[in-house]
C-alpha cells in the first residue's frame, strides 16, 4: 500500500483493533492518514534495488579496541569489604547459585 492506495477507515480501525488500541472516532482519520504515509514510505524502500549491497549492522567502520591485560595494584581487603553490598566475615556474601543435593 502507498499513497496511491491509502488505507480505508475500516482497515485503519481493524489495524487499531489488532494492536489493541482504543482509537476515538474523531482521531481515526488522522491515524489513517499517518498510517498511509508510513506504508507509502515502506513501499518506496521496497522499490529500491539493493541487489549486491552487503548488509551492515552499523554505518561506521570500526573495530573493538582491546587493551592488554596488565596486572595492577590490588584493592585493600578492607576497602573491598566496605564497598560490598553484603559480607560474611572477611568474605563477600553472594546468593546461592546451585542447590545442594540431598
């Protein structure tokens, strides 16, 4: 569908119902016009010849930048535990992940 074949009010109401939208009758004409415009743009995009064009995930040519892993100074245990959300003695408390077998 495109601007040459706009949606009817009945088709617009049907799409709104499928989308579970409660559109007041006085807004239906504006929605019909907007939806017809969107479908017109989609029709233009479908008409573009993309044969031989490689799909791309981003318009920018870039690569992941990975820094080398280099050891650094350790955080003091007291500082680490002070910032932890939960501790048990001198250990970080974490939720149990695996259940114990009986």
